[in-house]
């Protein structure tokens, strides 16, 4: 019998990359990927804990899949990702209906064992004896970061996510990541570079380096940095330089940095030739008092100066950010500080989020979630409207200019992909352009779309 799986991924790019690794494991067990949960024998929800709404979707999914079990009693429903990671006392698990497996991300190395226990018909594999692992080392599976040694089933040949670290030590007071993913662990430099070189040989053009604080990367094996490396202090800047040397890689993207580690070397690395013309730099609030309560370790002025410094070093760079509205005790004046800062920094894009308490965090224990839901919504719309206005105006400036676009998709005569400034761009073309970087002269610009003709 051909068993089938379906993975549903919520949340960030790190989760997407983790799902790619799980896909590898399941394919090696002989399972076939299907497009809908209804067709699957194994359904895995890779959860996100960033907000209540993200966890609500897991509860809803579990309820729906429990109904499928009536007609398919052997159906296995699993939940992994941030939710089991942070749910040490299993309070959330108790609210989930009929979930068979509930495991933190790093435990995906045990997935073959766990599945075979539930259904002995599954093909049991030992990951260390397959070609799934990216190095030949003798591995003691089960250690937290070793799941990163599983070679992912990449979403396509020309783009790949490369995690360089997991976890975080910063404990911003609102954030569940340090509880869900544990303390910061950096991946060996040699593993990272080997993975990228192998990808480049197979035609990969764009890589996205991932970490909770990518620019806090510390190489465990610095001896693998080249002697010619342009940088000497910051390991992340050094890593960017190394990746720039990899033949075949044409675009480098990274997410997410922390403002306090944007030192001179990292800012300089934004000018390396393969670096895309975009930086996502989360600020969360424009109020010094709110930033202090969030434990962000910098104030409003520091951030505004940093943006000025970055723009001076790399004029024309597009900058995006994350903002939380309605954090505990955020006053109207403090929210206005965020609005004013937004205008001053002139962000190209932002991802505003309405604050919601994450159980177990410092904010949950120490502060009151006292901004009403209606007021949070109002503030969210203020920022959203401001973003749309600024983004639309900024996009108009692309008209008549040429954008460098990596073509990701083709449908009905239209090619689509992101420009180096991370603007979705459409132009007429053919299927053979998918995976190629082309120059597009922009003739029309909307808030979320640039349109043009291939040069
Ligand atoms: S830096 Fe703060 S927001 Fe980012 S993952 Fe760490 S604790 Fe969470």
C-alpha cells in the first residue's frame, strides 16, 4: 500500500524550512506527498506560536481532522513546531482533539520511529544510514540541533532557505521563541558552506539565511573562514562574505536581524555584490518606554540613527520592519511615537501585529494586557493605512527604472517573481524563464505589484 502524507505549515520561513526537512524524512520512508489532508494517511501541522490566532488554527485543524478519523481510523495526526516546543506542561496539548503525535521540531529525527510505533506497516529507516544527512559524521541523533543535518526537500532548484542558527537568548518580554525553540545554537560554518556550495552546483541562485537573530551568528569552527575574508570582527558579516564567493549563487537574502547587532561590518556587508537590495529589520515599537518594557535593549533614537546609517551606506536600499501595536500599557502618545518613527524611517513595508499574550512569557507574568481589542485593531489599521500610502508612493518611483527579478512562477503568459527590493513583479514571458534572473523595465506600479516588460 502506498501511504501518503500532507504537511501544513504555519508561521515563519524557519518553519517552512523545517517542513522541507520533514518532507525528506517522509519521502525516504516511502510516503508520497499529497495536496490535501483528506487524501493523506499522515497529516502533520507545523505550528506557530507567535500569536493566539496562529495557535487557534491548530486547534481548529485538529478538530477537523478528528472528523476525518471516523472514516479513516488509521489516520495519524501530528503537531510539531513552536506549540509543542513551548508547551512544557502540556496544557495546550490537553485542549487538542485526537492528536496522535505531539513533538518539538528537533525531534523530527525520531519521526520514523514514532510513526512505525503507530503503524508497523511504515518503512522504518535509520536516518544515519540514508543519504539524508548532509555530512558523513557519526551522529548521535536526538540532540537538539542535529535535525539541521537532515537534507531538506527544497521547494525548487533555484532558491533555498539555509538556517544558520536556532533558538534565541534575548527573551524579549512578549516573545515565546526562547521557550519554543530553546537557547541560541549556531550551526557549524562548514555545514552551512557545504550545503550552499552543493546547492549552487545544482543550479541554486538565491539563498536566504535564517536565524532568530542572524546577525548574532557565531561560528563554532572559525578556522573555515578564508584568510582573505574582508571582515575581521563579526562572524555574520564574515559568513556573508564567504557566501558571496560561492560561484553560482547570485542573490543573498537574510532574516531576521536584531538592531543592536547591526554593527559597521554587517552594515558594510549590505554592499556586497550579491546582497539583495532589501533589509528586514524588526523594530516592534517607536517608543523608548515600550521598547524598554519589551526588553529590546535599544531606544527609539538608536534605531532611527541606525536606519540613517544604513541608508547612507547603501542609498536606495528598501527596508521592512515588524511592529507590535497595543503592547501592555501602550499609551496613545507611545503609539503616536511609533507612527512618527514610521514616517521618519520611511519604511518600504511593515508587518504590524496586534499584541496577544503568550503564556509563560515575562510580559504575561509582569504586565497587564490592558489595551482593548478594539483599540488594538484601530492602531493596526492606522499603521496599515500609513504603510499602504508610503508603499504606493515609493513604488511609483520604480516606473521607468529597471528591476532585477528572479522568476519564481509562470501562469497564462505572465512571469512572476520578486525584484531585488522584494517587490512582486509581473511581466509577459514564457515558462523557460522560471528560475532565471531577468531585467524588467517597470511601466506600472501599484501598492503590492510592479508590472513591466523584460528588457
Ligand atoms: S530577539 Fe526577541 S523577538 Fe526575536 S526571537 Fe529572540 S526573543 Fe523573540
